[in-house]
C-alpha cells in the first residue's frame, strides 16, 4: 500500500519506518527496495484485504493523478464488509486499477460491492493483448466519430472476452499517452461490444470537476451519453434493415443477420481459433 498510519497521519513509506494499517490497525513495515515500488506491507502476513493487488509503477502513476485524500480509501458496506478502494472521488466513484487477471466471480463481487465503479485495466499485461485489440478496431467502421466509438466483434480479442458484460465502465490503458479505450457497459447485441476513445487527461478531468456544482456528475453523464449514441445507432440500423433499399456497408454484427447463421458461425469459429 502507498499509505500507512504513523502518529495519526497517513504517510508514504520511508526506510525503517513503522506504521499501522488504516484498515485493520495491525503493524505495517515500510518496504523500500530497488525492485518494487516503495510500499507498506503487513508484518507477518500478505494483506488484510483479499482484493488487494500488489502495486506496480503503473498502479502508482494512476493513483498519483488524483488528490491524496482520494487515494486508498476504506469503503464500508452496510453489512460491515470493508475494502480499500484504490481511488474514491468526491462523486463516490471508485476507480480500481487492475493489472493481473481477475476471476469473473471476484469481478462481479467487486462490481456489486462498490456500485459506482470504474475499472482501469492494464492492457499491456501480455504483448499480444494490445496487438489483438487494435487489429479488431480496424475491422469495422465507427458508429460515431466525435466521440470516436467503434463496435468490436468479440471473437478477436482475448482482453475483450475477459471483460465482456462488464456491468460497469471498463477503461483499457495500453500505455499510449493520448488514448484510452472505454468499454461501454451496455450493448445492443451479444456478439459485439462498443469501445469509445477517451484521452488520459480527459478521463482524469471528468473525475476532477471539484469546482462545479455538487450534483453535477460529469463522468456519469459521459457514460450515459456513450450508451445513448450506441442505442440510437442500433435503432437507426434496425430501421434501415427493415426497408427494401439497404445501405452498402454494415457493421459486422448486423451483417451477420444478412449473411445467414451458417456463414456467421463459420466466421466466429475461425476467429476464435486465433488465440
Ligand atoms: Zn490491514
């Protein structure tokens, strides 16, 4: 962890410093080596929070984009269950930075626990993940250019398959300075999903509107707007398909209805053999 309590204050680790865990009150030791980022570790056991993931530079650089008093915040449910959120904003959005693979049951549990949750996922866990993801982006025309929203056929990307049906927003970080890709939680079709391009600075700014009115939740509005663009687009396409004169090009999810189930199944089967 980045913080432990020393003399009543949340402090970052320094060599030889001892503190206590802000969640369980047990002793913590500052680990200040040369391999991993400097962090606090529970004395004698791994962690008091089973959801905690060992931090990397990637985790730490994301946390550092937000005010200190939003970082590593204990979130309590009415049942008494508590976990340490990576970041919790002044709009009660919890941002979880996820590097390693997460079992679907734990993902669902965390979605249910935090409710207003955004996953920020390290897309560079394996080199092929980034390659697959961007290859799929080139396959289909966008449904919107501003903001840029692209449908992505599910069979081509292991990372998207891993995060399919997210229920909450998921943002993939492939280490590019300009672009992150937000997987839109709602999808009008089960065979493909939609991703929206958002800048790193833009995503951070949507959560840092601390000067605006208390009821104004910019990130919630942003996600709603993405969902509406996608559903409006799907409704328009469905209308076009029901008329005799069909447009020349379709997204692949709609093309499958035209090409027939047999051909579509073959395409899907071939695509799944890619990884
Ligand atoms: Zn603890």
